[in-house]
C-alpha cells in the first residue's frame, strides 16, 4: 500500500510526512544561532599619582589631585592592571570622577584634559613615590612622559560641575591597540591640561584622589560563528530532517 503524494506532504493512515528542502533546514538551524554580542570589563587604576615641577617628586594621590598649574605645573599618570584581560577589545572608555567646583581655580567655562601614552613602567612609578634624590628623578622620568607622545583622547570638563561629576572619554584606536598589546600586564595613561593658558600661575582641574572612583571600561566582542561552522550545522540539520522523513515514510507505508 502506498500513500498519496503532494508537494508539501503525504498522508496515509493519519500520518503526515513533511518534506523540508535544504535551504529551509539550513535557515532553521541558523535562526537559533545568536549573533555577535559585546561584553564589558572594568579596570580600576591600581597606581595613580602626579608629578609637579616644584620638587620633582612623584606623589601618590591626596588632596592635591589636580591637573594644570597651581604655582607649580602638575601632570598625572595612572596605571591599570590588565592581568585578567584575555580577549581583544573593540572599544574603551575612561570614566573619571571630578572634584569641584572650580570657581576659584581661574579656569575657563570648559577645560580639556588630554590623554597620552606612557612609556615609563609601573615599577618606576612605585620607585618614584619613595624617591630619595638619586638621579634620574621622577620629574625626568614622568613629566614629559605624562604629557606627550601618542595621543589617546580627551576629557572635556564643565568647570561649573560639582564634586562627584563623571566625565567620560572614548579612547581612540591607538589606545585600543595599546590595551590589546598590554593584555595580561599593565596599561598606563598620562594626563595634561590641554587648554592651559600661557603664562598663568593658577589654572587647574581637580580630579578625585581615590582610584576606586575612576574606571577604564573595556568592551570585547564575542565573535559571530564562522561561515564554515554555519554550513556544518546546516548540513547536520538537513541530515536530521532526512532521517526523520524516512522514518515517517516507513510508518506511512
């Protein structure tokens, strides 16, 4: 006894046999595969501080956590521990907590803090915090380093903002490349007041001294399945459909 045949199905003795084409089987499998997604990793600076032209020493953060000029010129440097970073990133943002207001700091309505690559090592920074006078001084090591070299981006600060205001800079492709190269180790950023007026003796922006109030947000991409993987899954789906169809045909006949 054979069952009747149509384009879509065969029916015999109450049993239906569905014929599914290869494209339909492939698309059915692909439809359940998730596309690429992003994951965020947060890094908190582990060593933060500044160097000034007044005494040439490197100072860990305290009340004088400023960028700019306040009698002396201050530049800052932060180191981030990336030992837990195992995937390449596709985006990076630096989120900084400002201390203010800045009404007595002889500032413009907005000020720009420029961010640069740092070539000095974290150990040099640690040694600089206990500098005892033996050359080279932290001023020689850090001052130019914190405010020159490869440019990473800028923080634009509204100087009317109060303490606790968050300011964000999207780091550029140079910074993203440097972070990927530094994965598993340390990554550093130097800070300099890019809008500093020439000849001034007082113009600075305050940055909160606590490292826990600043964040480097790194975004990694979870890759989309490869074309080969999709094709293999599609063939697997087709095989399952054919096996199911043969089983139903046997029941129908």
